[in-house]
C-alpha cells in the first residue's frame, strides 16, 4: 500500500470539540478541479504499474489517498492515519505483516511537509513529495526519510533570473512560517551578492491588518520587481488585495508553489498580475493520462467521496438531492445521475498540456515502485542489510524501503532520468514560465526558458526574451534599480544610511576617467594623457608649440623675413652710398656692423619657431643674447663717439685719437665677449633643454624650451638691459647737439622704444600660456629690432634717397642753410 496526501480543498470547517462525545469528521470546502488531477494521476500510475509485468511482477500496489484541506492539522492527522492504519483500535494482528503503507506520496506544501517529514522521520517512513521545494527539507539530519521529485530552491533560480534581467532593487514577500521565513532569508543572502533588498515582508494573509500593511509597503516602494514565496491559497489572497488597492506597474516573480496557477490572474486580475514570471517544475507528458481522467465515474463508497465531490463540482449538481439534510441548502441545484458525459467538458482537470506537479506525482509513484522492485529482486546472501540479508516484500519495513529509495536511478518512458542526490533532492531542472493571455482571454503559463544546473552546454539559465509578455505600457522589461547605473565617465558615491544599491553618480574630475559601468572610483590618466570630453577614455594630450604651420607662426615668420629684407636693403643702400657724407658722418663701419647685427636679431627669432630640440633651445638664447648685445654695443659706441667729438673743444687737443676706429671695434668686441662668456657659463652649467610642460594646461602638453638656469637667463637679459640703459642715458645727454651732424636724437628715440618693449615684455612673458609665451618673446625681438632699424636708419635713408641735396658736407655743416637764410 502506498499513502498519498494531496490538497484538493481550500477551506476547512472544524467540528466542535465538546469532549463529551466522539467528534464529527472535519469538513472540507472549496473543491479545486485542477488539484484533483494529482491524486487521480497517482491512481493512474499505480494501475499502470500493476499492468506492467516487467515492474513488480506478482506484486499488486494499492493506495490510500487523503486530502489535507489546506490545513496543517489535517495534514498531520492524515500522516498519522496513514502510518497507523484506519482502525480505531490496535490488536496483535496489526503488528504482523506489512505496515499500513510503505511510503507516502506528498505532502505538496513545503511548510506542511516540514511538519509531516519530522513525524514520518520518527518511523523511517519514506516520504516522496512532488511539490515541496523548501531548501530546509534538504537537511538529511533533520528529515532523514524525505525525498522529492521537484528540485530544491536551494539552487536559487529566482536570484539568477533577477540577475539576468539586471534587477538590483527588489522586494520580497513570504509566508510567516518555516517555509516563507527560510525562503526570504535564503533569497536575501543570494540576491545581496549583486543587488539590494528594498523590503522583505513575512505575512499572514489571515491577519488583515498585517496583509494591508505589507501591501502598503509594496505600493510605496520604488522597487518594480516583487518576489513572492507563498502557497497558491495565500497568493490568491494577496492577489485580491493588490487588485483591491489598484497597485499596477509591478513585475511579480512567483515561486514554484504558485507559479503554475496562471488562472489566478484571470479576468480583472490580469491587469495587475499579467506577465508574472515564475519558476516551476519541468513540464512532462504522461501518455494515456487524459483518457484515464475522462473515464472517471463517481464512486458511491463512503470512504471514497472525492470522486462524488468532483462530479458535483464539475457538473453543478448534487447527489441525493431529495435527502432532507440537503434539500434546504440545495433546492436550486439539479440532481446528479452519475451518467453525465465527462468527455464533453473542457476544464483544467482534463488539460494535460501543462503537466508539472502532476508529472512529479507520476515520477514519485514510479520512484517508490522502482525501489520496491529493486528490493524484491535482492539476491539472498547479497543483501544490503545485516548478515547480507534481503528484505521480504511481504513484510517489508519502511526503513528497508528507505535504503533502496536512496539508490533509485531509472529512466521513465520518455527518457527522463529520475534519481535523488545525497539530500534526497531531484536533479535541479526548472522551467521558467510567463503568465500570458490567449486570444480567447484564457491565462496560461507559457514556458519562456529553462534552468539546468548540470547542463553540458555550461549555460545554466536560458531565456527566450522574445516570448516574454511584459505587462507595462512600454512593452519592455522594467527597470528596477534604486539608482541607475553610473555610466562610464562617472563614479558611484554611496548615500549615507541607505543600501549599497542607492548611490549618486558623480562625474570624474578633469584628467580622470572611468571606463566601466558602476565604477566605484575614477582613475587618473598618465602624465602624457588627458581625459576626453566624456571622461571615459584617456587620450594623448595635444602637444603644443609654435610651429611654422599655424597662423601665428606664419605671421611671425613673414614679419621676420620682412625685417631681414629691410635690414639687407638698408645695408645695401649704405654700401652703395658709403662715400656720401651722411654715411661717413658717424663711423660707417659701425653702421654696417649695426645693420648686420640687426639682421642677425631678426634671423634669431626664427630659432624660436618650430619643434624644440636640444640644439634649437641652446641656439635660440645664445643667438638672441649675442646678436642684441652686438647691436646695443654698436649703438653705445656710436653714442660715445658723438659725445667725445663734441666735448673736444680745444684746438689741437683731439680726444678722438684715444678712441679711434680700433678702439671702437675693440669696445664692441669686449662688450660682446662678456655676453658670450655669460652664454658659455650658462650652457656649461645648466643649459636650456626641450621640456614637455603639463603644469599650466591640463589638456595640453606645452612643448617648450626650459631655460635650465634662471640665473643664467637673468644675467643674459640683465646684461642687455644694462647696455641699453647706458646707451639711452648717453644718447639722452647728447640729444642737444646739432641735428645736422649727429644722430643722438634718433638713438635716444630708438633706445626709448627698445627699453619700452623689453620692460613690457616681462609681465607679458610671464602671463602668456603655451606657445604664446614664445610668440611674446619673438614679438619683443622683432619690435625692438624694427625700432632700432627705423629710428636710426630711416632718417638717413630719407636724406640719401629723397633729399640728395642735403647729403653734402656743406649741408651737414649747416652752411647752405645759413646762405638760404
């Protein structure tokens, strides 16, 4: 005999316990047609096994099936009744022969199975559940005789589904019992590995205030995804309350205990629970089951009233309607004849397209039968028990069957393997279902994927996204996050006092990047790189220097060449008219040398343009320093010559013989040599060098010439400034000398321009960034060079070319002017 505990009714009416007489039987209400398919499948499987001569030959299986009425007390009473027998009294004859049942198929609910398994475990009676999936039941120390043909939820398929869709902010609801509390705890631990729990509520649906409080939490939560660990009955109550509160816009995730009952979302409930995603046992096919179900006939045996209640439920009639006990309550009902055509009905009872828990019932019966078959085939002397003995199937003990059940490993008709692991659990294979509505408004659980932990492909979770119905206006998967992912270019900053999934996204600072989603920190770019505009990639910095290709470089180069040409043209004029009084008046040799040095001044500015190199950095400052000192030295000597010529007023006493052409050349060489000496010391100790400067502009590398030694550069400029100041002072003193003879006024004006240019150069040079620093230096060189060239030589060229009548000795001495007067 095999026992069975099934849930067929949903309500229970307990009799009064007066303790004065034997209490009446408990009465169950709310018959469920779909659930009745399961005990019928157990009967079908047993009859099929009895017809199979290859399995348990000469052994006939029987069954005793009880209804738990969705009540724990009734379930425990059913378990006691199965293992103790039907009689109210026990005599010696009851202690011999086989036990009342050798195994129990059921209990379906996890919370009830925990209690029943503890009871049956005391007597080592094997229990094979087809629906209880709580991970608690995998503990063999606590539940040694418990097995199941449904996988354990310990493999946490639901967290994998949630992770697959990227839902990090979810809520969870469970029943306030062993199953629900453990499921919530187990789910929270798994989900927290990659996400956060918005809320976790253990509810008692029979407590209205507790239920409404939980529903209010759901309504106020920002979580779009809610995971529910409830039985079908409790889930139905929750669904009705959610619909009553009109809470939409939530994606519900159903545990295997209610995910197969898509009819819960029928009619107006589909607005709230359509698109529910659930985890359930694999769908199977049982050949011949539909015909067996449709051949059922009501049984008038008082001990088997489930078929009568089924018949009354499906046809809306009542047996024995004329009985006085039922006439009053059923006066509007028709009487059942037992001849109604069951094949003409189309209900969930006869629907075998979605056999899941029902298929597990089928496998559970076959697992027990296979264990009994192996027990019966034991060879004497090779048995597993003490003394290598075998069990006698005519007086088999439950603990003996338990041994064989642990080693069960067979294949059903369709090729599916049935076995149990060391915890008594089935192979972890689940279907992923989605509640969808057919064109005729019927709600079904459509398979959209599968989870197989031991798949050979390595991909445990496979989901076909195109088959999913999303109950949202967008028609796409919802986004359930406390904070949206931080895009590359930003980092997460956790909000104080909130879960880790709640954070703000702060953009990376300049020069820092983050290249991945949800980066916790930004990384500094290498010195030669900088962050792009999106702050998600380091790009090489732009190397900036004054080149010949950009507009500024072209302009300065053109101006430099113009200055060189002007100097060369003036030099050519002076050479051509070298014998004229204007050229000879103020030491033509110094004028030629001055023009050559000005040409060099113009040309040295070209050393400042282009990519800096070691040689160009050294050459530019040396050329600049020596060429300008040469120019200023020539001007200074010319000024000294003018002053000494006019100070020698006594006849026969010429000071100029002490400061002739040789001394003048020597003075120019001496002043220039000092500058050359400064340059040599500078280049020897700390020469200028090319340097990639990243201090002033973060996004650019300023490729410049580092001066190397500030003291050396300061000495070079300071020496030029010193000579320029002396020249200016001497020229200023000689400004009152006759205009027709000397050029003191022009030298004064030119030195005024020179000093003004270089005084303003200092702040401009310091404040100019990048290549503009070099441009300022070139501008100062060109401006001062043009100032010297134009101020000193343009008046002479004017006389030479446009007023040749003034280019005579008499004109210079002022005699022609006197005659004209």
